[in-house]
């Protein structure tokens, strides 16, 4: 067995172990977990930008998908769908709140439509698994499409009806469709987590394959810098 074959075999054997132990709840360093501040993280002028909010499992993955879409100017990881005040990652990831890990997408509506973002949302997670996405399970990882207006609610519901009628899924779609009431920005170390932590076991085993698949299947709407 040459060195290249050895490396391929090693990767083949190691990947299932990485997926077994990697989860969104485990991917932080001691330094990172010591940071609990909710800092301003938007580095772009949001004037004229529209907002959309989604929860589809670990926000490290969801953030990475939307950051790649042409017309999206910023994506912020945070917590939505709950009733408490100032939730923390330690609380949310442990299932001690009624919040879900979510992302807030700032986008140019004249470049990418809300309808297209809804399409991306449903295409990048499994909307038929209740309170679970891959290795991440619990109500904090539930599938939620939030709306701010009746028109957005209609768009989401129509897309769900379209998917249900298409026969794409064997099981029923269980995504919640609900109005956005609160969105809390997550701790600073969660922002751009996929980009800044390329060797994290969760990123390597779970997020990266999914993000690369998205880049390939949705190349027509992916920013050029991610296709180089």
C-alpha cells in the first residue's frame, strides 16, 4: 500500500468516528466558551437591505450556506423562536430554553428574492426530521421558517405545498412557519464559524461536505469567489 492509498484508507476509517463525536454542541474551544458577550457583528451598511430569518439545525452550517448566495450581504448567527431574554449558547445548545439556533440574513431584494432564500433554506436541510439535523438533536435544532409579513408567510407556505406535492420527500415536512418575534445575536465566536474554524471536527465531518454540495448544486447563485 503506497502513501496515497494509506491516506485514503485512513480518511475512510476516520470519517465515521468524526461524525460520531462531532456535533454543533461540541465544537468550541476553552477560549471560545469563555466568551459569552453579544457583540455587534454586522460590518456592512444595512440601509436598504431586507431581512430573513431561518432555523435549520446547527447555525454554523446554515450561516455558511446563505453567506455564499449572491445578493446576501451579511448573515448573523443567533437564537430565535423563544420567549426568554438574552439566551446564551450554553443554555440553548443544552436544550434549557425554547429558542432554536437560527440565522438572520441581510440581503438585497433587487438581487435575490425572499422566495429564492426560502428555496435555499429548504434545499440545505432535511425539513422532515423533527427536532433533528444529522448529529444534532433537540428542539433547539428544529426547522423553522420565520416570516415578518403576510406575504412572506404565503411564500413559505406555498413553497412547502409545492415540495409536498412534488414527492421529493418520503416523509411529511415538519417545518414550523411562525412570525419572528425576537432574534438574539449569538456570541461573537459563533459568527463566521465555518470560515474561521476549518479544522473543527464538526466542520470537517458534517458541515464541509454539505456546503460543498450546495456550492455545486446551486452554482448559478453562488458568489464567484466560492467557486474558484
